[in-house]
């Protein structure tokens, strides 16, 4: 199953069963309206819980394609940056 990770506020969230294109389209449409938008994502390691991320101009976040088409996993925490509060 395809999984997309989102890094927001220094924390990692995920969306399963979605393509990166569909998420980008959803975010683009939300930003185009100029109104705040809440994107529902999964939070948690073993048992996922719904989390809502505020998407609005000026709020940084990253969308990561965890399982590319070649099927190889990407190690997202190679240098341990996801556990840090700051640089």
C-alpha cells in the first residue's frame, strides 16, 4: 500500500492509500481559496489516530513519498532529524 508522510511542526504524520499527486492537488486547491484548511492525517505509531493539520499560507510542511514506484522503502530518519525540536 502506498503511504505518504507529512512533516509538520517537526512531527511526522501519514496518509495511506493516497498518491502524492492527489494530496498536492488537495493542498493546492485549499491554498487557492485563501481560507484556512484542515487536512486530516494519521498520527501515532502502532495505533493511528486522526490528526488535523492547518494548511494556510506561511505554514511550512513537507510531503514525502515513502514508497516510490520501485517499491523500495526510504529511511526517513537517516540522520535522526525527526526527533529534534530544533537545529
